[in-house]
C-alpha cells in the first residue's frame, strides 16, 4: 500500500472539501464578462461588506489582483515603496515594471515589515524632478518570506498617516490577511478603513481552489474591470469558483487557528533539533528555519521525502513548512515523530 503523502510546501495545495464541492455545484452562474454571474456578484458584495469598502472584483489570482492595484495607483516612470521581501517585488515576475512601468523603492525591514519612520525616509521629494515620483506604498500581511509574520496594527496606522500626508496611495497585499486577523483578533473593517485597495486570496488558508478579490472604491473597481480584461483575466461562468470562495469565508476562517497551532508544535520540535540553527518566530501557519551551515540540506530533505513528507527550500539556507486545511492531526503526529527521530 502506498504511503500517504504529507505535502507541506504551501497552503495553496489544498483541495475543495466535499461540502465545498457540493456548494460549488449548486451555484447559479452567468457570464461574468457581462457582469451577469449572480454568484460572483454575491461574493464581491459579501467581501466588500465584510471590509466596509464600496466594491470588490473577483480575480483568477492574487498576483493579477496586486498588479491591477499597482496599475490603478501609478503612472509609468513613477515608483512604489515596499519591503525588500515583498511579494509584489520578489514573486510576481517583475510585473510592476512590465505592466505599469514603475520601479520599486525597497525598504530594509524586519521579516517583511518596515517601520513608518523608514517609509518617511524613502519618499521622494516631488520637487526633485530627476527622481522617480513616489506614488504608492505596498504592505504585505501576513508576510510570506517573513514566515507568516503579522504587522502591528498601530504601525500600519502610522504608515497610513505618513502616506496620506505625502498624498501616496496604500495597497495591502492581503494574500494571507485572514491568518493575521485570526492570530491578532482583528476585524476586516479595521483594514478596510486604512487602505485604498486590498487584495485577499481565497485559495490559500481558506481552502478554495482558485481566486482572489480586490477591494476598493467603486471608481477604482471600475478601473480594475478594464485592467483585468487587459491582463486577460475576464472569466465567463466563473460562479462555480466564486461559490467556493463564499463557502470558504463562511466555514474556513476561524479554523485557521488550528493551522497556527500545528505550526507552533512543529516549530517547537525544530527548535530542539540538532540539525536546526534557527527557527523564525511563528505567528501563523508558516514555519521558516535554517539548518546549521555545516549540515547537508539535501540529506535533511531526503530523510523527510523517505517518510513521504514534502517541504520546500526558499534559498539562502532557508527551509519552509506551511500548515493548511488538508494537514490532519494524524499527519501532524507523523511529522513530529519524523522530525524528532532525525539521525544526529
């Protein structure tokens, strides 16, 4: 009998639950390119209401939603400001420069988060015509490369204040925002009141098979419809997928705390391992750790692979484990056992 594979490379690998599939198949659908898919409209209205924002638009991916937001807020030759570990800079194929013609002014923050005082230092004086014009600030919460770290809300308020004082727009890459909301006991409306645009992913911790939503004002979402079409993101009877998002928001938000708890249990074992030199602080469902430099990373990964456990290397000596909806209690027990029994 083939051993059960335990895939911990990302929370994007989840499959729809049986109840989610049943809900999807019952969806009423129409042609969303004509704005006529009732389930998509329901999802967009639901998320907008949740965050206290005027409107929302369903996208096939978080990257497309982020890139649409950048294009809404900037003009070619301008500049966005973000952390050096930001997803929009590192993992979106250079889309900011390609789609919007903007450069990125990188802040050297901590685990993907920067201080408002650092932001102040990176804003260009608009009178200095030879410098790119600063026009947008991008924040990521939780931070992917930062190990699922959560921003301090009071710091975000300061970031907003400084941005507004300099007439800069603020976009929140909230791919895993619901992880932060659960971990910090915060509400969506708190974030809806701070940012000009917010993107949220339905296909990560929430467990939907695909999809993200961009939130903003009615005017910005009207622009986003055109940009989504430009990017090739127009979809037809996509209500089946939007239904998965509705189900996820209704049933899979509070359970994110289970993923966080499992991640902390794995982290506690890694901290005791003779192989591991450092484990980043664990707040949500992402565990990032380093092996001792004299140890062979490939041997560590091979030991896990023999036990049918898959994790991922992030480069620069970092390894990543991500807990998720499909990671059961019995799988957790096996992972803990295999890590504890690593040969010295």
